[in-house]
C-alpha cells in the first residue's frame, strides 16, 4: 500500500505545525524548500513530515522530543532559510508545537 502519511512511532512524540501564506511562490522558494527537506531528513530525532498547499500551506513535521525540535530551530542553514522566507516568500506564518498522545488511522480497501 502507498504510504500516504508519515510513519511515526507509538506515541508520545511531538509535532510542529507550520501554517503559512506565501506571497511570492517561485522556483527559488521550491528550491529552498527542497534543500530544507533534505537537511531536516538528516536531523537526529526527525521522524517524518506531511504537507499540503492550496490557499494556505500546512506542513507538519514529527519529532522524537522537544530537544530535537530545538536543535532544528537553531540549525544555522535553517535559520538562514527562515530569514530569507520572512524577507522574500511569506506574507505570514504561524508555528505550533504539540505533543501527540494518541494516533490511529483508517484505510478504505475498496
């Protein structure tokens, strides 16, 4: 079966919800996002992500613990990308950090 969702461990674990409104979608934005995805995938404690974009973009990244999230936030290339995003790409964004206490799923086999 196709993997539709990030493969997360048994809870508890953490999620960072990044909701954004892009003012300047471009190839440069896509390129930077691809670089950040490659970089975050190498971070200790990163479990996976899910993303969707229409009028608003929503990216949810999953993490082993709060320390891993803090290290990613303070990662130098990520900090530079954040500053570039504020200057060039984002009209607005909001970040929420949550502790996942339970998860379950359903797949229709029809």
